[in-house]
C-alpha cells in the first residue's frame, strides 16, 4: 500500500496511552498507526523524531468576529492564529458584538443563517457555530429544530447581561434542546446576586477596573451553577457549564456528576495560568483582565487543576475575545461596567495547558489530549475528529516538548493587539500542523490558505 504522507518516529498520544509509532495518511484520513511503516510506502515523509504527535486541538469556545467591510480579514486572521497554536477546528458564538447585524439578532434562525452565509470560504481551519440564544429573540425554541438541521447541535444561553435569559426561559430551552438530542451551554452566574454586587461597588464609588472582580465573587458563579444544574435536572436535560473559574462551582459540578446527572463543564487557560493578583496593578493593567467570570485566587486555580485531573471538568477552551487595547478595550477612565469583557487566547491554548499542566505535573499528557481534543469532539458532535485512529481525519500536530519560549504579543498572529500572558515563560512549541492531511503549519510557518477550512455540520450524539 502507498500513502500520501508518513509521520515517522514520533510519540503518538491518545487518551488511553502514548507510544512511539508512525502515522500514515491517505487523502484526508489516517490510514495506519503502526510501530514501523516502511518509508518507501509514502510519497512524503515527515520526520517527527523527538516530537509528540497529537490530534489537532478543538477549541469549542470562541467569540471570533466575522468579517466586515471595515475589517474583511478578521475571521480569517484568527483562524490562522489558531493554526499556529495547534488548533485545527474551532467553534464560534454569534452573540452581539461578534459582527452579527442588528436585524439578524431578533430571531435565532436569522442569526444562524447570517453567520453561516458570512463565514463561507473564510477560514484556514475547520470551523463551526454554537448558536447563542438571547432574550431579544422571538420564540427561539421554535427555531431549535431548524438550527439542528443546519448542523448546529450546541447552543448557548447567558443567565446574566442585558441579552441573558431568565430562568423560566432557560428551563424551556433545556427541555427543547434535550428533546432534539442537542446540548445547551450555559453562562452560569446568579443575576440577582450579580446586580446587587455591581450596585454595591457603584454606591461605594469603587468603579476602577480592579473592582470588576469584587462585583462578581465566587459565590455569584457557584449559585448560578447550582441553579442551572437544578433546572437541567428538572428538565431531564444535559447541560454544559462554560468557563468554570472557581472551586465552589467545581464542587457543585462534581456533586451533580456523582448523582449521575448529565452535567459537563469546561474551564479556560486564563483561569488555569493566572490569578486575581493581576488586579493589584495599575488601572491600565487591571483593565486587560476584565473577564467574566473574573480571575480567582490561587486556591481556585488549584481546585480547577484538581477538577481537570479527576474528570470533574471535561474540556479546556479559550473563551477567545479578540479585543484590542486601542479599540474595543480602550480605557479612558470609564467604570468597570463599561469595559469590554474578555481577552484573546485562540493561539495560546495548547501552549498554556501543556506548560502549566503537563510540564508541571498537574495532568498527564494523555489527559491533556482528552480535554483538548477527544472529549470536545465527542461532546460537540464531531465523530471524525479528536483522536489519532485509523479512519479519523488526519488533523495532526507535531509538538516539541523540549522547546522553551516567552509569550509575546508581538510574536502572535491573532487580531488582538495584546495577550494576557505577556512575558510568560512556557514549555513546548508547535512545529507542524496538518488539517485533513494537508499542511497548514510547516516548520513553524503558515502554509495553508483561506477557505481550506470546512464548516462542520455537527451530529447529534449520545451524551
């Protein structure tokens, strides 16, 4: 048998174990994974000696902005940045602020249709949509089945913000998604507690960026998580808690899993690598970390790593928001309630999780692959992705675990003009990335093309 590409001499990593093996690619799929495949059987051989061979990372939580007339390259540019970081598939939300028109925000169906139309032929890597449901949409439950037919099998609702839904609507959405075999992602914060917290800070004239964290203490997230889990149990529906940041929420999720409830959860690299001490800097520095939920204590960071290691947390995803200090994040002394929420991270996901997790002994290499690739593929309906097995898409990352580098915004490729990890020393570096058997990153340089990424019509899966 002849193969198109042979990845030779690397250490192949799967959730069940790691071994030195060769990986053969035929067309867009993995054709063989064996101890020694003859080099003469392949048209091209890639030497992976000393490298880890990982399945492509799947980032299921981004707010990547779609192209506009003023900024026609922004969706494409962030997809390229993702590839540089070892991500071969990303899912994006279409919430307000990501470029969806005002007209399309009034109905779930319209928002999905516009997003699909405006992203065609624009991504360098595979991509998909998790559709956001807002309080401003007319009867979103009526459009769920139509959206599922378009390959959208996950949806997101917020319990807070002006576009968040109330708990009665959340219960209906959980029941509706469950009836279709879809999955509802929930931003879990207690609205009443949050509003009281913000009001207290405003009344005390504590309006500087650092007080954003004071307004949303861990109990706001923990209470929201508990309420969302109770609603899901009542609806007999699975649910997925996004961006878990505190130990109390982890404990609540762990208890639900012990009870046998279908509760899934993610955390984000910024919650694993950074902590609340960043708010002790100047206003200009603290403003960069206005994120919801905010960064937490070292105790919470440790609890998140424990939750990843023991299976309480299922996924790590970025919550990438491509804000720029000079534009969306521009700080002129306004109160923290008027500062754009979020931070960039689409290019640094693998780097942070490997360096802070595997290299420091907090999780195993195999567990890293599980939370970055295999479980995201399973939960989000991408059965051809997420693991190095015969028949799967040849989405492969050659990763050098011995490399050492410093993260600098100047070296990154995303549409933001900063990174929350500026100056952080990390271990490991992406050397080569294949997407469906084709080089996207070669010797650390982008060699892909705009439009090669395919929209992922995601399936309904048993969870």
